[in-house]
């Protein structure tokens, strides 16, 4: 048998990859086009919420006496763990308030965006087979990884530019605003590049995202422990966290740029490591071997299948929330000592027991926001299963769409509820030991349980969006950011802004008395939203 070579048509040019980075520019343009709406929504939400919060702080604390009282509160160990080291407390200006009280909570959502973007660009195309098609074109081996990281970095930078524009409309110092935005971007880039390294270790995008979120949680906890142990960013624990590096810049007060050099070095090292690792693995695989399942046995239905595919995410998020709850409980005695040692603060907050209850109630909401972030991730994973075709393969079996999505939502609800109950329990145990008050166990466990309906509302919103507007599933993170902002700074925001947050309507235990009516009402809203989402997925195409 003979073969005939076919010459290319006149004017047709055959191209071949010229190096491992060939085709990077075209892949980058494709990734940016794919992310354009997601990036725009993140940018507008982060910048808008930050601008509203800064204006509200300026109006509420316009008098020097009010600013001094606020500075005293921020100096407490509990506030330090929640927000970070307090710089400029002796002359507590609007800039110092913005950096100390808002800075960390702006860094968090932008970092989450960076982590999700890297995982989406580096792992998802390999897992669903798109990268194999791209690699059949003149595309170098390292081009998809480099393009994905550049796309994620570009998205973070766009959010930073919009955020800076929003800050420049306020009364803040422009130089300090530039430094604050640089610090926010630096955290996101460090954690995104670290996720790029994690993406080379695992085969699945959902595991890569879970590892990235776990790194973010560890970084947050290291910063919290370090700042409590050594104020003003002097603890080695703080300097083990990218959050600590960025907060050490102290925008609007010390204006130190040099800590960002640590972030820059970390980003470069992570990128080089990720580039080296991608050369050591085959396409569609990870460096760490997958754990094989049992040769015989059952998955206990759709819920068991959901657990097997989501357990890494469940355990990483759950561990982070529970450990944070334990840390908060241990800090309860520090709050009492702080309030009891300052007559002015005691008069401002009331009796020590009332002050501790108010602070712990705020921290319970912080834990609930963490659980809400998990359920948003869980619903996003269900959407990823749709887009990759895994859901279609499962639905080819005698499995209805409602049962498929119901198992995903049911597991998320069960995991979030268990996480909050455990977090409240360990938080109560820690407070009981440090305060020598056994009643704190029941109080804080009950307080955490009361927030569960609020977490389920976030789950319901995510389910409704997935069922009715699947292409907008990523926008659920905007609602999570809104809920978190309202939970932390609700008293600073204009009246009515917090109306859409479920935690606004729930009793703030243990500082407020129990009221079952709003708890039942919020639970009913969560159920209706879930039903709407399940009904929607039943009527639309599986791939959205």
C-alpha cells in the first residue's frame, strides 16, 4: 500500500510551535474575552461596596472624640484578630480607619476571585478536554498555563483599577489609596500564583479550587494569630501570611512600600515553580496520584456520589470555619480584660458581659459568612459539572435533573449546618474555658445554630440562579460579598442597605434575645429559593 503526500493549497502556510510559549497571546485574548463579564461584575461590586463603606465611615465618625473611641475599640485583641493590626490609632483619621477596618475585607474577595480564576483557567480546560483540542493547534506546552495565569492577573488588576477609581472619589489621600490598592492586588496575586502551583498537583479543577481556598484560610488564620500575639505586624506568624505582608504597608499612616517586595518575590517563585511542574506531568493528570476507590461497594446513591466528589472542599472549608471559631472563643477573655481595664471603653460598650456578647455575636456572623462562601463554591461546582459534560453523563442514566441538583444542594446544606454547629460548639468551649463560664457553650452553640437559616438563604439564592440564570452563577459571589460587608459594617451603612441580607433579620445571639418568628421566616425564604432553583433546572437545557 502506498501513501500520497498532499501539498498544501497555494497561499496556505503551515505553522508549528516555536517554543513552549507559542500561542500564548491568542490564548490570553480568548481567556480575557471569556472572563470579561465576570471581571466586570467583580470590579463593580468590590469597588461599589468599598466606596459606600468609606463614605459611611466618614459620616459616622466625623468628630475627633468619636474617632478616638473607635480607635480604642480597634485596639482590642478581638478586633485585631478580626481586622488586623491597628496603625495610626493615636491620630485615627479616615484613612487609618479605612486601612484598619476595611482593608482586610477588601483583600479577601479579590483574593477569592484570583484563586477561582486561576483554577478555572489552569485546570478546567484540561479536565473537560478543551485543552487537548487547543494543543492540537500550534500552541506551546507552557502557553496555556502562562496565558491562564496572565488572565487571572489581568482580572485582578482590572478590579484594582476600578477600586482605585472608587477610592479617589472619596476624601482619602490619593497616595495612600494607591498603596492600599497595591496591597489588595498583591495578596490576590500571591494566593492566585500559589493556586497555580496547587493546580499542577491535582487532576480535578474542584480539588484545585479547594486547595486554593484552603491556602487562603490558612493565610488568614496565620495573620490573625500573629497579630494577636505581636501587635503592629511584629510576629513571625504574621510574616508567614501574605495578608500580613500587605497589611504591614500601613496605607494612609506609615505608607511603607517595601513589604510588597516580599509579595513580589513570592509571586515570581510560585510562577517559576508552576512552570517547572507543568513540564513534569502529562496532559490531564496531576503530579499527585489519584486515590483509587474501593474495587467493590456502593456510593449510597447520588448523595454518596456528591460526597465523594466534594469531600475535599467540604473538609477544607469546614476545618477553616471551625478552627476560626475555636480561636474566637479563646479570645473572649482578652475582650473582658480589655474592657475592664479602660473605664471609657466600659462606659461605651456597657458591662463586660454585654461587650463580650456583642463581640461574639459579630464573630458568629463572620463564621456564618464563611459557611455561606462554602455553599456558593458548592453550587459553582455543580455548574462546572454541567459545563464539563459530567452532569450530562450522569443524567443519561435513570436520574432526573431535580435529583441530581437536589443531591448537590442537600450535601451543601448538610455540610454547612454541621460546620456551623461544630464551630459554635468549639467557640463556646473556648469561651467557657477562658471565661470560666460553662453557660457559654450553650449560648454560642445556639447562636451559631440561629445563623444556619441565613446560610441556607445564600444557598437558596445560588440554587435559584443556577436553575434560572445558569450563566450568571458566578455573580452569586457578589451576594456573598454583600452579605459579608453588611454583617461586618452594617451599623456604618445607610439605613435600608442591609435589607437583603438574611443575617440582618435573624436575632443576634448571644447579645439579643431569641425570637423564633424571623428564624422561621428566613428558613421559609431559603426553602422557596431552593424550590425555584430545582424547578428551573428541570425546565432548561442541562448545559445552560
